[in-house]
C-alpha cells in the first residue's frame, strides 16, 4: 500500500463518518462504510458483541441486536464475578445473577460516557472491557474498512470533538484522554482533534469570496456546540466557542420523561400508605440504555410484588414496566419516540404508537406540545449562544451568517430560535449529517 494520507473522522454520538480529499481533488468524499446500508455514508455508532467473540458494528449491530434479543428467553443463574470480599468467615467470592442465554451485548451512544468518571467499563461474557476498548473496537473497524475502500494505509486523521463533552473541565479532560487512548488502540498513529463546529464551518468557507463573521450552530445527537468564526477570502480565525452536553437523545428522553412514563407507573400509588413508584426506578426507565438495569434481582422482586396488587391502576403500569425490562423493548420504544420527533419537523401532529407484550401506547403529540416539552432545552441553547457572543465581544447584529448543522438543528423550534435571535435572512445550512466529516477531511488535506 502507498503511504497514507490523513482522513477526517467524525466519531458521533448517534452516527459516525469518514471523509477524505483524494490526491488531485479539492472536494471531500464521504466513504460508505456501513456494510448493511451501503447507500449511506453514515454508520450508526453501535456495537454488538456475541458470545463467540464476533463483533457487529453500525446498522448490522442494530439489526442483529433487535433480531436476536427479541427472540431469546431469559434464564438467570448465579455466577462468580471474579471479585472477592473479606467477611467474618474468611474470603468469599462475589456472586451475581446473569442471563446465561443472553445472545449478545449491545452498546450505543458510547461517546456520551467519555466524560463520566463513574463508568470505567463493563464485562462482556467474562471479559473485562474498558470504555476505551469499546471506542477502539468501533474506531478500528471504521479505519480498516476505510483502508479496504481506499486501497492504502489509514493511520493519520483529524478527529472531531465537541466543544465540551461535559459541564465540568475535569470531564472534558477525561474524555480527551480516553479518546486519545482509544484512537491509538485502534491503530491511528498520528492524529489531531478539531472542534466539530469549526470543522462544519470549513465547508462554508470555500463559498465565501470575502471574510464574514459566521456563527456555527452544531446540534447533533449528543451535544450542542456553538462557534463564532471569521472565515472567507484568505481569513480564518476562531473568535469564540461554547457548548452544552444536550442533543437529540436528550430530547427523546424529555418525551419519555414527560409524556410516556405514566404508562410505566409514574402516577401509581400502592399499599395502605399510597406510596409512589420509587424514584430510582423511574430514573432508570427514562433512558433506553439504562432500562436493562431494571432486571436487577431486587428490583424485579419489588415489581413482581407490586404486580400482585388488586387495583388495575397499579397492576397495569407495573406489567408494562416489567415488559419493558424483561422484553428488552427500550431500544425500539425510543426509536418510535425519535420517529415521531422527526415527523414533527414536517407535520403539526404525530402519534406515538407502541404495542408489545403488556405495553400499549397510543399517544397524540402535536408540534406545540413537543415544543413545550423541550422548552428548557431551547433556553439552554439560547444561553449557549449568548455565552459564545459574549466571549467574542459581539452582539447578534455583528453576525453576518448563521450556519446550522447536525440532525437536531432541523427541529423547527431551534430554527425559530436562530431566526428570532439573528434574523431569518442570515440563516444558511450545510448538510445536517455530513458537514462535520467533510470539514474534517478538508482540515486533513491541509496537514
């Protein structure tokens, strides 16, 4: 193989992509790397591990997870974890309940955990796996597929990163260290990071004959990043950046929290004292990737005891919650929430419909209602814009263009926020899903 040129690698919360500017060309090319969805340059950032060591990524991981998990029968046994504790009777091995029929382990949105110091890793069929290992597994497969498509080594990259992974500086530093470790494990030997909204702005830069002050509003699956730049002509400078860890996934969780949790026991009252559903159970049900934690034995015992209550107002939502956990319906339920959310960008009215086992949801949702559910995220976004403007020492009237990118930037309420703040004539868009990867490729060409 010839010596590798650098690629642009957009490692996203929901989807990832690789782009490159080939020798003799000026425009970036997105490389179709998802073997199960070759018509799209986007690869879902998902992993599925099988007991035999086989690993699936992208759309294949999602489809394998949905197919195998839907059909499998849970059978739990107590197994040793490998850990030991000292007791009054000597050293004892720590036991846990495991599903010995589990066909695989599914991971998605791993980017969201990079800044979380409490999540160091997990166990996959008896093997300890760190968060860095998970990221490296995905990144390595992406790199090797790119090598096969390009016919050359791919070890050099400009890699996208959010302005902030976390609300805390320590979280940002941890996430960056983890990404560096994972990329090296994945076989990247020479790489640099570029903030994603800056990368998105590079594609716009080539269309500007003279320098303009541009605000980039990059709202994806996991983060919102705002950058103010002077680009165009021969000028390129970054005036300010700001970011908050909210994204499209956050909006889906808001819908679950404020409209659908009532189907799973948020409003029930049980026992002589009319007690509510324990808060930790509701918190676990708010996010699709934590829903499997409801299968923890003590939680299951509590829910089964509740299921024996005579009142239908208690039994019905508890059975739905048990179905949600035992039937592994979290992923598909949240895909229905996402479908309705996307639909509301084009229509004024949608219905959330999900029927499986003891779950029966048929919930109307209008665009106005959805905007009410997410209003605090809109306020957070407005504060993020204000922070960037203040850091640059500018007011809104000094912004010449506002570029919106990222799938969540297509939501009408956020487009309206930008129009109200800067004026509708200033809004311009790049490809919502690939502008970051393309910009990273342009930066890689200039290395």
